[in-house]
């Protein structure tokens, strides 16, 4: 039985991996760690932390944002940078008597000119089309405030609908042949 236990203990001793280390794991890195950063001492770390906290205290009086109340909602909405809606025109459209608006993507802007709504289509900063529109109170069952869509009107025309904070409008545009 002693031989059996001695053999089992020997097998366990020979099959187990023992690791003997002289120092801790930081000894393997030397002066540089794996990211190429030099190690810092505790004093350097504390000094950097204190300087960071002093900077925070200096800037404490500067507000990080503006207070938002019901009374200034209108100013906030009116000062929003204008983001133009984008539409994909899938078939060429007539512009005036002889012009044709080619297939493509366009930014759409609605304007009131002399009390009449206009729907303008841009590519980059170039005005490509300017359609007279009809102002309406209908929201066309759209979920967004700012929208633009092309709807089928009949076989030869589309209904271009437009909505913004200022007004909702639509224009009937002819399909080019």
C-alpha cells in the first residue's frame, strides 16, 4: 500500500506544473510596458491627480449648459441650425416648359416668398428646381415635424409634400417623358 501511495504522489508531483518566481510580475516589464509608456511613481501620480483637481475647481463657475425652461423653448427651436430634408427623385420631373430635373438625391427647403410657399430643391449649394406650392394645415399623417415625400397623384404627376416648423405645403409636379 505504501508503494501505491508513493507512486500516486510521484505521478501527481511530476504531472503538476509548479511556477517559482523570483520577483513579482512587474519585473518582466523593465522600464517600458507593452504600450510604450514609462512607469510613474506614486508621487508623480498624486501630483498629476492634484493638478487635475485644481483645474476642475477653477472652471467650476462656468456653466456647462443652459437652463431650459418653457419660456425659452421658442428661442431654442428658432435658433436650431437648419438641416434640410433629403429626397430621392426616382423619375425625371418637368421644370417649367422645357426644363427637366434629373433623377437623383436633393435637399429640400420650403420658403415663403411674397406670402406664397415655394419648395426648392438643391444639390450641394446649387438651386436645381423651384416649385410653387399650396400651403395646407394637413400633416399628411407624418410622424416627423420636418418631412418631404413624393406621393403618386396620377399617371403623369407626383404630389411633392413638404412639412416644417413654419408651414406644411404640397406641389403637384409633372413627370418628364
